[in-house]
C-alpha cells in the first residue's frame, strides 16, 4: 500500500518536472544577470521567460509544470514572505509612520480603481495596478492576480504588464528619489521613510536607502515591510469580494474564499514574532521565498504573448505612472506634516 501511494505521488509529480526545471533554469539565469550586471532580477526573469513562451504551448511536455509553477510555487513564495515581518516591528513604529504608510496604501488603491474606470479599464485592472504600486510591486501584483476572477481572459497579460511597469518605475525611483530627497533637504530618517513609503519593490527600496546611509537604509526597509504586511488584509478582502457564491442545491460546500497562502503568511508573521525559529533558518526561508517568486515570474513570462501584451495600450501606462507620482507627492506632504 505504501509503495502504491508513493507510485501515485510520483505519477503526479513527474509530468510537472520538465516545466518546473525550465522555469528554475530561467530563474537561475536571471539571478546571474542580476548579481553580475545589476539588472532587476524580477524583470530579467520575466523577459527571459517571455522569450521562451513556446514552452507553454498546448501539448508541450513543459506546459503542466509551467502552469503549476506560475500558480502553486508563486503562492508558496508569497506565504514565506511573512517571516520578514514581526508584530514587534509594527507595534514599535510611530503613529506618524503608521498613518503615512496606511493612508498612502489606501489612497493609491482607491485612485487605482477610480483611474481605471475613468480610463475605460476594468475594476480588476485598477485593483491590480493600484495594489502593485501601493504595496510591494511585482510580488503584490502576483499575489493579487492569484485571487482575481480567473474568467478574465486578460488577467495574465495585465499581470505581466503590471510587473514590467512597476519594476521599471521602481528602478527609476531608486535612482531619482535620493536626488529628490537631497534637493528637498530631507534628513536621513525622513529620506528612509520616503523611500519605504513610495518605491514599489523591496530590492530597490533597500538599494535607494543604503545608497544614502545605514539609517536611511534600515528605516526604508522597515517602512517597506509595513506596506508588505498590508498584503494579507488586501488579499483576504479581495478573496471575499471576488469569491463565487456557494451552491445551494445540496452540492459540495463552497470553498473557503481566503487562500491558504494568505493564512500561511499571517501565521508566519506570528511565528517570526516569537523568535521560535533560529535566525539562520528564517534567512534561509526568506531566500527560498525570493527563489520561488523569481521562478514563478519566469513561468508567468513563459505563458505570456508579446502580441497580447501590446494590446494593453497607453492608458494603462498613464495610470501606473500617475499612481506612482501621486504616491510620491502624498508621502512627501505627509512627511512634512507628521514626522519630526
């Protein structure tokens, strides 16, 4: 019986391996380019994956594994991000920083939905772009996309566009925002809050902060993790909003609308707050999380058609740029009003 169970398990895993290995190979290539040439690893994984889009063609041996990686591996990686945040960090933040961070996220999300409707785009697109700009760039875009309605035929295209846009803008912000902060005479602490509250991706936040000073870097990283923590309630709310109604005809009970990876994220925040896990294990799991996300985004790139990506149109670019600039202006105004 035990051998039979193992055989069944292998039969399920074996078809996934070619696609999973292909996505991991692309992720390794992206990591190499990032470490040796300074290119954003997420963007490189996405672009390299798009160059291999033929691997996800129907009937291809790699297609099942690519589909699995773009969904299940992605969710596992997002869940592990919870180890990077502790309840003590959140409780120790000043009221001014909390108010600035939370209100900035809420404003950007609201404007994303409103702007999408004004530009003739769907509410789902507004949530996707607004959430990516407001919270944590590519990681947020992937997590949000995983709970949006799957009957949206443009979801994968819009997700890829959002990842490319926020990664490009995040890299540009990493270069320009230290110049802006210096021109405005911001202290290192205020500069760190500004970077953490506005730049989309964690890596670029760290890069911008530590390019100024250790104080700016540590402050920027902490404020950024406050934004990342808001990914949990956002995904929970979206899961409830977009959940399909349960059956009332005596059929199977409706599934829990809150994804398991969100519960895992919240649980790991609590576990990380208790210091039960050794720091070395936490660091290793966070590194595994980054590898999962890079591999998943490579798989997402493989599922994307460049021709379909071109159908997004200039209005989508205008929306993401406008949200980025609005968040930056709001954060600068809030820093002047709320911080010492």
